[in-house]
C-alpha cells in the first residue's frame, strides 16, 4: 500500500546602540602674550595663572562612555535563531543549503534533495527550523516541509515537530502528539545512549483523516568512517531507529532505519528496512551539496 510506505518514510525517518566620544579640549585658555620687558604692575599674576582649569586632566579621560562593550553583542535578535539550539551534525541553522541524493523507494531508483529554509514557525506557532525534503522516482515520491526544534520538555536534543507533504495522491499533514527526538545534543553524541519514543498523529490525507500510532527506540552505534561520493572520508555519527507503525488499523509496519551524519554536512546516508520481510523500504545516499562545509 503506497500510503503505508510513504507514511513510514515521512514519520519514522527523521528529517547597536550608538557609541560616542567627547571632543578633546583645545587648551587655549590663559596663553599670556604680554611684553617681557615690562614690570607690568599686573605682575603677571594673571588670575588665570595658567593653572588651566582644564589642567589637562581632560574630563573626557578617554574612558569613553561607550567603553566598547558594544551593547549589540551580535546576538542578531532580529532573527530569533539564537534562541534555538544547534548541532553541527544537522546544521539546520545554515539556511540556503542543498543536499542531493540518489534514492531507492520500494526497489525503484530515483533522486532526492533536502534544502535548508532556516528559521521559522510551525503551524502550531512553535519556533523551529524549516527544511524542504523531496524524493522522486518513476513510480512516485513526495515533496514537503519538515519543522524541527529542540530541547523539548526539559530534555535536550533535536526534535521533529511537524511535517506536511504531497505524496502524489494528495497532501498529507502530521503533527505528532509528542515531538520525536531524533538526535541527542552534540556534546552527548557518541555516548552509546538510547531512548524511546511514542506518539500518535492524525494524518489529513486529501481531507480524509487517518490515525497513525508510532513507537520505537533509537540506539547510538559506534562512530564509523564513511567515504562520500567525491572520495573524501569522514567520521560519521551512526544511529539506528527501530520502529513500529500502525496505519489507521489497516496495516502495521515494523521497520529499522539507520542514518549516518557528518559534522557540518548533515545526513549523508540512510537505509530503511522492513523487518517483517527483509525488503528495502527506502535508501538514500549523498551525491552532492551546496552551502555546507563538512568538518
């Protein structure tokens, strides 16, 4: 059932204030130009006496009230991005990037791409990073938007908040009852951790609602060396997601997704296997990218 396959892929896969300086005094006060041969009953006491009320202590004293603390501090408060966490292994904050892939869906080859759309808001009003995801094969595919956020419910990490996609048969929308954590915080990557998730979502499929129930377990695998399409090799973060999905009571899918992420680049490889019959549900392999720098 095409809807079941696409549901599995879409849901189980994780995708200044002003500164100033005072003018320095001219120090022209009390410059006596009298004749030096005169006794000058004035005796040149010169009430000004050249003590120079300015006395060159220079009330400006170069402390510079601005003091270069720069209240702007470059936090870029106009974007709001600084209020969201970042993770180099999924650099969602780098808006404008594109990753290209070779893909296979249910045995049919095709192509895909992911585009970073930067900071935005989900339809629920949550602050999020937006990413466009597209897969095309001769027998179908999808295109749509993912909204990802972080640090949900006091638990740090990267989370999938919402998605929408055109799967060829109509538009599909989904908002999980609980955001799904798909990456731990960067400081904790590679610690061998695991976590579980469970949620339900009502998928609106061309006006026909359908309830999906999903649960699963993420397990960190050892870091692995991975060679990219251009012959470069990087250490990749490797994670496995074993899941079960009930599609509106019509079918149940048991699957396993493995993903590899490279710092500064993001997702470079993905496999999705049906555990019931061993068939390949989907695979994805990086073939190019723009606007990103792997580290």
